[in-house]
């Protein structure tokens, strides 16, 4: 072993020389390994190797497969940076005007340059094979897409850039909202996989209801004048015709108005006679023209007063001509049945008293409450069958109204069916069952009812993709409780989570806690 004096003198021994040479060789080998590793990993974004997750500036650029998360490089606008030589591109997927769209900024030597003359095209390939090509157009200082990027934002993307100098090509992947689950985890959670496909949807729903008056053909008859009842000719339950006298009331208001009319009529007759006389004298050049003009003016005023008094009587519902000044006849507004009567002989009534209720029972309403989950099956114009609960009878009707509001207490919407009632068998107050007419629809794409979940108040189906599931927004149609028709958002043959999809939703809720646009 070398002594301290040997080191101080600058003459190391043989063992020291061997150790130094070994350390030098080890450093050279390590450096070569590092250089080779860097050369074999092509970068798709600045400082990011291919295969690593990319951030779209949208809040979801990190891989969620567990382990250490590494953020992709971002530009000054919060988007993902791509670079090749001196050229640089920052791409961001952000919500603009309520829709997610791409934005891009171009740099040269890390300095912003005008986007004019630069063409950017983003090609997306989704897990189901759907492709979408989005072109960005120059704006003030950046490029933007007119086309929205629909959710879910799970795709492989290729960014093609053409500049006046040279073209560039970049790639990245987006995994926003993906629920990472292995096959073992799917089996342990009892999640059943199924494929979307055609099926026949049979729908038949029943709702409890009640027969009510047709309010469009029901009138609450009021006198419109105060007075004393002289006679009542209509009885409860009687069928009456339009214009038929229901009761006679003696009213001082009607008497005063008729007296006013008669006075106006007499003044008009006198004014007419005076005008004719003055006109004749003027034509014979006996009286001046001014007398004729005054007589004409008096005649016009008398005519206006007569018309005014007549209109007052018509507004009250009284006849302008009557043998008795105070006689007021209360008449039926249309054909119907007297279903309520609140008037008696000698009774004093007010002008706004509801003395009769008349309803045309040739048609009635059937009102029912529809739960929110069934509103898709009860639409205006749908044919239904109404069945009586107290006796064996049924009739066909049509849904005429479905309420737009859900009751805070009942959590249901009010719906109405118009039912023809020519024989009067459907009496108001009768409890009935309303059955939506059974309907068979051959749907090209259906899924199991258990597969349907709701995220942000929108129906979704969790599609199976390599490594887990993604939430796919869908537009639903009819359902029979077992299968649900998919109108848009899903192709035939797509694999999805059927039974146990709520487990996937719970996992998706955990991983999307940072989901922001």
C-alpha cells in the first residue's frame, strides 16, 4: 500500500494507476450510453419523448396510469410546445364560445412571428377509428380552427405545418377523461362488456290519471251587473244551447244605461229633423249656411251619444231593446251542461259573482303526472289508450300537452290527453289509467339500459379502449327498460361497459376532479 509520502512526492504506485485507468474507462462508457439513449428517442414535442403524454393546455395532458407524472412543456399561452430547429409551434385546445377549439402560435428562434402564410392542419384518429381533419386559419397574431373538437378528447393527433420555408410534422396523443383499468380490475369489479347492435324496442308505459273538464270549453258565467234575481230558468245538470236565457236579473245599472240610450235616441231624432229643416231653408236661400252647419254638428253628436249608450249595453250583455228598462237576461255563451249553479230567485247578486258554470262535455281532458325518466316516451301528438278504473271501458286519445317544468315536490311533469266524449261516459273526477300505445321500433344501434350513465347532465356510454374506458356522449331515443336506442354518438359493434358501468363512472369522477376547460 502506498504511503502518504508517495502521494505527496507525485509518484503514485502501480495500484493507484490501475484504479485511475478503471475510473476513466467507466466514465467513457457511461457517456456513450447516455448519448445513444438520447439518439434513439425521437421527440414529438420540445423536451418530450414519443410515448409520453401531451398537455393540450386544456387541463388534461397528464397520463393517469399511475406512478410519476411528468408535465409536457408549455408555451407562454399555456399550450403544448413543438419545435424543430429554429421553428417552434405552440398548440392549445381551449374552450372558445362554448366549444373546444384548437389555437396555435408560431415562433422562430423563440420569437413570435405573424401566422400569415403558415398552414396548420390537425388530423385526429379516435379509438373507434373515426377520423377528423381540422384546419387552422390565421387570425390576429395566431391561428384558430372554425371547427369544434367534440368530446371525448381521446385521440392520436398529427400536426402538419407548412411554412414559406419548409414543412414540419409533429405527433401527440390526448387521453382526456380516460379511466385506466386493467382486465383484472374489470373482472374484479364485475363489469360486463357488451357490443352495441340492432334490436327491437318495445315500449308500453302506464300512468294514473283523472278526467277533468275541458277548460277550453268551460265558462264561469257572471252577471257583470249587480241586481236582484227575478227568475231562474236553468237547472243544475241541464243541457243548454248557445244564447239560451239562464236567468233574469233586475238591475238599476242596466235601467240607467237603457234610459241613457233612449234619451240619446230622442236627441238624435230631434237633431235629424232640425238638420233637414235648416238644410231646406238654406237651399231656398232663406237661412244662412252657418245654421245648416250647426244643425249637422248637433246631429253628429247625437249619433255618437246613441252609439256610445248602445255599446255600453252590449258590453254588459244586455239587449238595447227591452220592454223593461231594468231587465237583464243572463244567457249561455255556448252549448253545454250546467255543472254548477249558485243563484236563486230573489237573491241579490254582485257583478262578479260566479252564478253558473257551463261546460261542453263532448270532449274532456285526462290529466296525469309523468316522471322525468318517462318524458322521452310521452310527447305531444302521441296516441294513448285511456282505461276506466271503475268500469270496463277504454277510449283512444291524443297527448295535447306536456309540461316544461318538473314539480319540486312530486318531481314529475304534468301531461294532458284530449278525449272525445260524445256519450258523456267519461265524467270529470273519474280515475283512469293512461297507457302509452305499445310501439315496436327496429333500431340500428342499441345498448343495455344499465350502460347508460349521466355526466354533466348528458347521457354517456363508457367505451372500452386499450387500457380502460372513455366516456362517449350519446343521443338516446326510445327504451323498453332493457335496451336503449342510440340515435347518435355510437357505431354498431362498439364494445362498452354494460352491467357495472356505475363503477367506471365512479372511477372517472375521481380522475376528472381537475377537469376544466
